[in-house]
C-alpha cells in the first residue's frame, strides 16, 4: 500500500470519526508506525476541517505510545478555535482505547502587513547524485525505508562511530505521488534517522518524543522532485538530544523548519 492510499483513508477518518483504518507492517519503524506516517495521517485528517484558503503554519506532534500495524485505529479531530484569519486544531490517533499520537496544527490565511523579513539561511547541499541513494536492506533498516529514497550527502550512517552529528541529503518517495503536499513533506522529513545515531559505535535504540515543523510558505514543488534536508544537533545530555533541520527545494528555496527532541537509550 503506497502513501497516497493511506492519506486517502486518513481523509475519510477526518470526515467521519466513526470510521477506522489500518496500515501494513511495511510502514513500521520497529514495533510502531514510522513517525512521519503518523504525523502525516493526522495532518490529512485535520485538513478536512480547514478551508483550503488557510495554509499550514505549524504542526506539533508528540509520540505518546506505539501505533501497531494491522490493527484498527481511529482519528479524533477537534477544532479548538477558528477565527477570522487563523485556526487551531487538535487531533489524536486512538488504538485499543489508548492515545498513541497527538498533534496540534496551526493554520493561517494571508493578511496585509508592512513588516517583511526575508530568509537569510542558504542551502549548503550540492546537487543530487542518485548514485549515493541508500539501498534498502531488509532486516537491517526500518521497514518503511522501502518506500522512501534517501540520498545521503553530509554525515554518516547510523552506528558508524562518526565524530559529527550533522546530517543532510536529499529525499523523495519511491512511488511518485500525483501531487506533492504538506503531508508528503511531513512524512519525508521524519524519514531521516536522528542525527545522533551516527555517533554510536554499535546499534542502540533511540526514539523521537516530540517533533515540531513550521512551514515558511505553502510548498509549490514538482511531484517527482527531490527535497533537501539539513540537520544539526544543538545539544545532547543525560539521554536526550535536541536537533534542528531545514527542508529545501532543489533550487535552494527554504520550505520548512523542523525541531525534535530525541530520547537515547544507550
């Protein structure tokens, strides 16, 4: 089952909270759903409640507990407030009576303002070289890796004993979507492993606890385009790390900013 099929099912849950859906095991990361999938499904359900004239400003996601494959789950969407220009929406994934993932989204309509500050960040990535796309290795990589193409350019593979926590490269879906939306970018951004895993000398678990992504503007990206990703770790101590990322178009335009807190178990 490819990503767009799962999005279509989540959209139906957004319209009717009595419906349920499942996802196959090949979208898992360990025993739970790949986090980018969970966040994207919640966003897609939320989007059904918000007028298309309002773009996504930010999405804040907390991974509360495991979301298990091949088991029914529902999505509960609550519009917290909808004003003249903005809206705040809360959504939860519920499986077997437990909340597994919770997301709050903020949407805004365009408005007049005399204040403007242009983006000062610049992309450091080089053009895509598809020869360096990571091959999927069953049993070695998370199962969901078979759906995404990651072209590593800066940093190293997890558990390689690297002396840096910087990570960067290019990403896209192997099954090319009909249209590239915020939901696709949300999922792809979380496809990269935590930046700190490359510093481990041997396999050890890590888990995203909370994740925040802000969109600079509504993305206008070709459905088959590569998307750039650059991330740095600001701090890691006592088993928790804080990392920031930038998401870019191929021509170097900033699409979104990402921040996550990662729990380390070794």
